[in-house]
C-alpha cells in the first residue's frame, strides 16, 4: 500500500493537481510477445483519484498511439472506479493491433457514446447485454420456468426450473452458441456454475441437476455500461431443502467486452461464502464433472479441443474450445474457456462429453471442498467467443494475454 501511495504521489506531481492532467498523460505499454495485440485482449492500469476528477469517468476519453511517422492506433477507454471509500480505480481498453514490444499512448478527449450496454428486465429478472443492435448474452438472475414439452424431472417431485446462469451467449454474427433445457439433459443450461455434490453437514443435494438446493436472487444486480465493456454484478443465496435454509452467499461478476477483430472476451468471477457451518461442494462421485460448464448448441462441423501442457511445463497452459458452424452464423465460430492461473488446483481436469455437447474445466473434480464463512472461494474464468475454428496459435495468445498481461506504466 505504501508503494502504491508513493506511485500515485509521483503521478500527481507529474500531471499536476488538475483535472486537465489526464490530457497530458502518457501510457507506456510493454507487450513483449505481442500476444495481447494479436487477439485484442483487455488491458488495465491503475489510476490515481485526481485523473478523472470532475469528469464523466466512463466515457469521453480514448488512447491515441504515439508514433514517429504515420497514424498510430486509437481505441476508447473506460474507467472503473475503485470500491466505496477508496480513491482511484482502473482504466480499461482493448489492446490495438500492432507490433510486439513497447508502445506509447496518450489520453485524448473523445465524445464516444456507450457501445456495450446492460439492461435489466424486471419482469423476467434477467440482464440483457447488447452492443449496438447486436445481442451479446443474457444473464438469467431469477427463476427460468420449464418450457412446455420438457420431460419430467428424473427425481420425483422436483422441477428443472432454475436461475443464475448465462444463456444465450451469441456468436460473432449474432448466432446462439449455447443451449438450454435440452431434451437429453434438461438440467444443462448455457454457461453455468454448479456442483453435483452440494453438502450441508450430513445431507447432500445437487444444485447441478436442480435437486434439493437452488440459487435465488438477492436484490437487483448492479449494472455498468460503456465503450469498452458492460458488467453485471449480481448476488444470490443458495437455499437448501424443502425449508429453503440459506447456506451459501454467491456473488458473480460478468463482464463482456466490445467485440474486436479477433472476437469477444467475457470474464466471469464467482465468489462463494458459507452462511452456515458444514457446507462443501464437489464433483459427481466417480466421474468428477461439475463446476464452470458449457452446454453448447448443436452445430455442424463440430470440433472439441482440449489442451493442457505437461506437468513440468513452465508456464503450464490450459484451455478448451468448442467450435463449429452454428445455425444463423456466416461460417465457423467457437467459444473457448480459460481458467485463471490463480484458481485453486489450476489446471483443473478438462472434461468433454461430445454426446451431449457439454465441456468444462472440472473443479474440484472427484473430491469435496469445504466452503468457509470467513474466506470466500473465488473462481475466475475467461470465455473467448471467436470467429473461425480452434487455431492453436490464437488460443495460446489468448492464454498468454490473460496469464501474462502487458505491463503498463504512466510517464510524464
């Protein structure tokens, strides 16, 4: 913290204690391998409080590349304020294409309007994210009723009605990439996070298959919109058994970035905190599936790609990709899932179930993990929606750009 305060003090002197100092700021961005530039990955840098003082912090600025000859890249930026009671925040943008190595940018005023927007539908208790006239995704916060024609639940007296998941996720041409309430496994649902073993003391329920425990909304989600990303911050409570005892507080953040030439990035952060003693989560006994999962829509020319480097590799990369020709698209498209390298047990086993279009990094696999009332379990994932098939070089660049992001510093 002392180092951060010192850095901010130096920055304050460099730009002058004035809101106009933002126009004099220069960012030096080091992208040694050029991975972030090749895939247009999100990049962020911390900023001190005075930088955007007195101005609309979410819009009105862009980065303009400083080059000796010709025209440099120019991209919008978006300011993410720090938490309550804190100053400063972070500045976000999508890395523009260009050479690998060190590049310099300056902040310039810009009248760009918001392009990625989050809207809450109070009646359906869901959030729609759109970019212009194109849908991006829907987060179903409240309970989604069972569609007519869905077969009865395999457990007598239970229902497949559920909430707290993402569906649809749309591809580069607006085509749906995910499925919901499929006839073969009606509990599968788009992009979702749940566990077949949901334990409370000596009782085991199954939030994965919607048996005996359910995620229920806790308040209205907080929404952000802007030229770089839109975000949903939602709260849920897991309720156990017929008496619906609250056992877990869940917080989820879903951030969808603007679509670039290489595709669209969607970051998901899940935080689980026990509300009572004796809570644990685990994968399906004997199989290990569970956690952050994808139920993809049916498609032609399907390719499922899983990759994890050998245990002695440094760095050790891991990802899975689901690609094909989806109805409504103009060609091949896909969705890749990356775990954050700081997730517990990284890398998780990558499970693929081609017969039912389902894939996942399975955490915590075949074991159970207790949830704490004091220290939340935090899981982070990056989803990359892309045009074309599973190109190994591009997938490696996406992994590198997230695990080893460009280094950014302010200069006068």
